[in-house]
């Protein structure tokens, strides 16, 4: 399989995930190509998850510095 480069930012990663989704949903790709696309998509999804976790931490830090109590757990969406 060809080496996959890491996305440069969250927005380009999401755009590529959308492309991969369309390609896989079309059903026109070969099995081998579909597996490559799926594997690439998993890597990009992991990258996006990391970026979202980083953003969540930054938001909590900014809110705490501003004296705002962060009551919402971003992951579950529950008050706490």
C-alpha cells in the first residue's frame, strides 16, 4: 500500500474523509482500493479525534482563565 501523508489541518482532513466516504459509497472502487481508502479514512479519523481533543482542552483552559466554570463534558454532552 502506498504511504499516506498526515493531513495538514482539521478542515482538509474532514474534506478528505468526505471524499473517501463518497468513493466508498459509490461502490465503483475495487475491493483492494476500497480497503486502502478505508484504512486511510481510519487514520484520518484518528487525526481528527486528536485535533478535537486538543481543541477541547484549549477551550477548557481558556474558560478557566476567564473565570468561567466549564460544566459540560464535551465528549458526553452531559452536565456535571
